[in-house]
């Protein structure tokens, strides 16, 4: 709090930001769409296969105004409709005011989350991506998710896939994402896809990480 005379004045909301950049969405149903990304710092999980470990700690303190200014600057150079909040785990921080500001700036908003926390505000697209070993899925987040995305790790089983599918609306698609596009994970993903299909769940697909194929951020 800031002191003004004898009164305490609230500080502007501060978020810990790892990076803000423009690229193509490389994962899930929105794959290939031009997108701005806000990567927030901090994560409540420590997955062995994580490919953004640098976002677990550190980062830069930024006000909502600074984040919005940078996002609008990037959009002028890279015109696009979508902005994606990712991490780390974006729902560990209070992003409510940022979401309101992005919506006022006419962005379509996606939030990629490990699904351990409830949604903070309605957005255009929640991606729920539960992680091993618990594969926790907050019920509210599961209801709000537009897609259920699972990394095909060594731990993932067909039973995990089906259990998680039973906890989201039937129309929510399951995305099986090979771990870092590795060959063994692609092969395993194909096997899991067959098992899930045979169970009666047909809204499922195997989807590699496009940005790694294209070698872009």
C-alpha cells in the first residue's frame, strides 16, 4: 500500500510476467491461428516433461496497464484476434482485471491451465490440461473447458483418459498431445487413441505441437 497523507492508497494490480510475444497457436483445436501470448510466472506443479520450466520462477513485475500496452503494441505489428494466457499456471495469479482489460481491447481470450484451480472469469476459451500423477480437474473448470488436452507422457493411461472425459461435457473434445513430438510418445498416443475410440468416445484426436515442427516460439 502507498501512503498519501494519513491514508493508505491501493497499489495498482501487479502480475509476475515471464514473457509476452506473438506467434501461432501450436496446440489444441486452435492450432495454427495467429495469437498473442502472455506467459505468467509460477506453477503449482513440477512436471518432468515440462517444456517451459523457465516460467516456474522469476519473471518481471508488470502492471495491468503495462501488459495491455505491450499486447496492443504487438497486435499493431501482428494483427490477430486471439490472445492466450499461459504459464506456468496463469490461474495462480489474480488475472481478473487483466481479462477485463483484454476484453475491452476486443481480444478473444484463451486461458491454458492445468485445471487445478477454478476459472476466475468467463473467457472465450479455456483449455483444461490436467497433469500426472493425480490428473486433478477442478469441476468448474471442467465444465467451462472448450477442450481437454492431455500430454502423452509415460504415466498416461487409457483409464486416465476415459475418467477425465467422464468429468467434462460429452461434447468436449479430447486432445492427445505427444510429449515434445517424441517418436515413442506419438506411437503411444496412437495406441491410446484406438483404446479411447473403442470405448465409444469418438471426439478425440492426436495432435503434435505445431510450433515445434515449424521452429517458432
